[in-house]
C-alpha cells in the first residue's frame, strides 16, 4: 500500500465528514449559534476611559464613579484605587451597566467570556455531544464493510474521519472567533488581535477529547457510549486538574508522599482542560479578570504554572489514544 493512496483516503474521509455535517444539519446549527453571538456583539456599545500611560494599570484596583462616591475621596486615595468611567450597553440599548474598566479592557472582558466560557467550555462540550455519532454510524458493519472491501488501510480511514471532524470544528471555531471579532471591532473600535489565539486552543482542546470519543466508537460502535463516556472522561480530567491546582495553591497537611506522586503522575498523563483555559487567559493578558477557578490564579501568582509543559503533555495524549483506536480497529472483524 503506497503513501499516495493513503493520502487520497485521508482526503476522501475528510470530505465525507463535511458532507455528513451538512446532511445532518449540524453545520447550519453551529453556524446559527455563531450568528446569534455575532448579533449579540453588534448589539453592544462600549464607552469608557482610555489609559493615559502604562502607570494607570499599576493602580491598586478599579472602581466606578458611583463606587468612589460611596467610599469617599480619602479612602480612594488611601487604597490607591483608580476611578474609571465606563458603560457597556447590551441589546441595542435595552440594558446598560457601569463598568470599572478601561474601554479596551471592557471589550477584552467580553471576548474572554465568549471564548473561554461560551466556546472553550460549553462550545467544546456541545461539539463533542453533537459529533459523537459521526464515528459510530460510520463504523457500523453495513457502512464500514463497503470501505473495507477496498484496499484502503484501516488506520487511514479512521484517521481521516477523525481529522475530518477536527477540521470541521476548526472551521466553525474560525467562523465564531472571526465573526465576533469583526462585530466587536466594528461596534467599539477595539481590535484585539490576541483574541484569535482562541482558535488553536479551542481546536486543541476539542481534538484531545474527541480522540477519546473515537476510541470509544471503535470499541463500542455506540453513540450513547461515546457521548457519556467522553463527557465523564472530561469531568474526570477537570477534577484531576482542579485537585492538582488546589494542592499547589494550598497544600493539605497529612497527605502522604506517595499520594502526591500518584496524583502528579495522573495529572501529567491526562489532558488538562483547566490549564488550557489558563493559557488562553494569559495570552489575552487577563490579569485582574476572574480566572476559570481561583486556585489557578493562586498557582500563577506563586509561579508554579507551567503552560508550555501542560499544553505539550495534553497534546501528546491524543495521538496515543488514536494509536490504540487504530490498533483496535485493525483487529476488529467485519
């Protein structure tokens, strides 16, 4: 079997995945969510001060003029608080809230919520849920035997389907980030290019956990198993990641050395969804904003957060699981 034929198989499977997404209306459903979020961004109006120098960010904190009036001038000066006038309007003026942020920061705050909360957490979980049936349906005997009758390597068939789903999500993530970035820039005049870093991080996060879905699809050929198995695995990874951060932020007395070593080993083996979120917060220069969990803030302040190693260890998890899935698929009788 030559490499050119394997590459053609990969391309065909990727193309078939996009055809399947359109046929099942998933492409349009995800695009509709992007359009709704874009409309939300177009309904926004942000007004506020702009920092006169970098020293403005060195203040002890930011408060609105109303908060400054309540505290009093002496307390504001004593605590080195910075009074910032700003408002964020939603729904084409239906709701307006004061914000103690500079204008650029207010827009960045919205982008963080769109990417880190809506897209990276809820979006990835929904994408895993909606794409869970792609591989089990494809691997049913009546469907798979048609392809396996041809001289195509099984690893190329499985990898092509996996890459097709990941590329499909990458396209949707690009649409989402691009459309909301343009809408916010058009309405506010703030063009924050670091927002685009959400795309590779979203795709990486999805690709890691979709490899687990692919493995479960090969083993069980059940959409239900893929859905619940992948979601439970994500919850396990989140819990391990949170526990690791919790112990780094505030060590627990009485914890045996072997327990710590075991937890560290599990932490480095499994994907780290909270750490990936922290990498995005760092890339967005989100100092002063709420991190995904307070423990992550504490670990970052202690200098114990290792984003490069965390991302690398998480990324290496996917190819290992795909190799196991390919081996299982190769040994499966049809």
